[in-house]
C-alpha cells in the first residue's frame, strides 16, 4: 500500500472526512486531497506531524513494498517518503551495504571469469579459422 493510500486508510479509521483531516493536520483541503489521491508528494516534516497527530509510527505511513532502502534521517529528501521506501536503522543500513558490497564483489569475479572464457573462445575460433578446409 502506498503512502497516500495509507493516509486515506488512517483518516477513515479515525472516522474523519477529508475536510476534518486536512484541518486537523494543518493543510488546505485541496492540498490534502491531492496528497491522498497520490497527485502530489508530502513533505517529511508534514508526514511526521501527521503521524504524531494520528498517534501512529511514521514508518506505518511509508510504502514498504519497494525494495529501495532509505535511512530515515532529518535531512532526507521528502520526495522519497511518498515514493515508498523502506526505513531501516543505521545498523540495518550498514548490514545492507555490506551485503551489496559482497554482491558487487561476486559480480566482478563472474565478469572476470566471463572475460577469460571469452578470450579462450576467441582463441579457439582463431585456431579453427586457421585450419585448412577440405
């Protein structure tokens, strides 16, 4: 579920209209409507404020279906939050980074192996071309 869908679900869970919810979180009704329809992004600060007002964890408002990882920090790009990024602790980020480095190392080894095999195949082709045809 995307952030804008979660906002709508939370609003409905609290039995509030868009007008009431917009007023409660300090947004114009039209602005909130666009956010809830996914037509515009919501800023990080406003998302945190909404979470606090509605007594939910800010992580609950983030779309966790995406595979991209974001370390939730004060100065992160607010657009990331509305695009569905997974929030991780610093320790989890370090772990994910270590895994990424291992994957990159393995891919580099595989590329090296494929280059070596390509060289051998080129040598074989060259030898075949040098053989006299009958």
